C-alpha cells in the first residue's frame, strides 16, 4: 500500500543515502520510490531528512448557532439578573425573558426563546465576554471576641453543621466603614439558611448588642418559615446574655463558631460577598438616613434574590491527588428549594406561591436601581 512501510527501513536507507555518492543515491532513491510509491521529490526529502512531520489540529469553520442578536438578549437577561455566574443564569433565562417581554423591554419570538433556554453556561460566557463586569474590593473583619457565656453556648465547626432542616441560619455582621474604621458606622446583619440558601438582611446603625438584637427580631418576623436555630461567630454582639436568654425562651438552637475561624460560618460569609457587598459595595455609611435607605433596599432585595436568583450549593468534595474537586448541585432559587423541602408545611408553600405570582422581576430590579441611586456613601477623609 502506498506510503505504508517499516520505519526501520527508512532509517536504514537514510543512513546509506547520507554516505553514498551521487550515482548510488539515484539507485537508492529509485528503490525507495518503487517500494513505497512516494513521489520522487517527497521521497528525496525523506531520505535527506529535510521533511518534518507537523501535527496540527484540524481547523474547520465552526457553524454558528448563536448570533449577535442572541448576545444582546442574553446581555439584557444578565443585567436583569445582576450578572450572575453563567451556571446560575441558565436556569433563570426563561423567567427573565418572559418578564422582559411582559414589561415591553424585549421582543423575542418563541423559537428564539426556546433556543436561548437550551444554551450552555460555557456558550453564555463566550458570547458575553465583552459585557461581563464585576465590582472589586475587599472587606474587613470587626469581630471582637465576646467574653461572656462561652461555656453555655456550644461551639460548632463547619464540619459539624449537618442540620438538614429548613430554618437553621448562620448569622454575621458586614461592616460599612469605607476604609476608615474610626467612629460609628452602619453594619448589615446577614442571615443565610443552610439548607435552602434563603437570605435576609437588615441594616443597624452600629454593632451594639441592642441594635443587633432588634435586627434579629426584625428578620425573624420576615421569615416565611419558623426560625429553628442560629449560628454566629464569637463576637460580643452575639455572645451576650440578652440573645442567650431569648434563644432559650423562644426554643431556638444557639451555637457559635470558633474565634478567628471564618470557615466555621462559610455559608453566611459567602453571602456577605454575593449579596451585601455585590449591591452595597465598600463605601462608608454612618448616618441614620443611610441606614434607612439600606433597610428600604433590603426590603426589596430579599424578594429579588430569594425568588428569582438561582444559587448553587456544595454537595461534596472529592480529593484527586493534591487537588480538591468541588461538586455542586444544579442551580435553583431558594424559593424553589423551599417548595421541594419535605419539612416545610403546605401552608407556608402556598403563601410563597401566592407571593411569587404577585411579584414582577423587572419591576423589582427597577426599584432596586432607584434605591441605589439615592444611597450615597459618606466621603472618607
């Protein structure tokens, strides 16, 4: 067969060809072309070792499925969903397109909608690379260890947190100092349900225990399901007699993480960034007017994030050699996670369904944007 021969045969001929004179080279070349069927010019290059085998990937023009029009629509969808990660955007594309069409902000055919609903997260990233924006910055920790009641309030670590019931929250404070930690400034009290990722926030004028305690009661009154347990860090704003007595009186499980071990409160620490910092940023807020605007924002933001923004939850970690592979579940909203939870009553689920049908995603986003325009951080000297 043409071109098929033992490579050792070629090596032997190359050695003979290199040492031979011109008449002998002609004979060797004739022999090689008759044996292999190669063209004479190509065979000569092989014998002189002038031919290099170059292995390159075959590049064929890729058939385009998604166009610039699709990218524009996805940009509108991602803007409505606050530019979430593509794996979180994908499950909400259908709802977002329907909301935009209903609000008159988008024209989209049924065929185009069906095509976009099927898009993969990788394709979303590729199409929207030029649109992606993400605020940057780093926060600070203002946790001061509480000196009271550490023997009464049990310590639990991240590995111990195995509550598989709706209603167990990690809680934390997120400071709004704007880079200047002097004086009083506002804090956001952040709640994150471990099972469903349902989050609640309330702003307090400072981290005094009286304000934090009132914030905890305010959030408890908002929850669509009973508060069964809270887990805080070891800060004095949480580790105090008032909250300890309240938890006993109301039959609320109260545990704490270890001082200086942020991973003990990993669920709420993640929400400090993805919810609070993502919307409020890193500016300084130290007036009562700013606190009131923050609370106005959180009243709307809780509906937007819990009913419409899909989240992913870590299922397990698998160690492969020196690397750790994290496996997450399919992205879905906290609202839908509650509807799937077996330990939530039918009455709670029915109330949430009624509330969801009354909400408008586009209107909520407009309200949030309008409130944020009024939220001006204090200039830091």
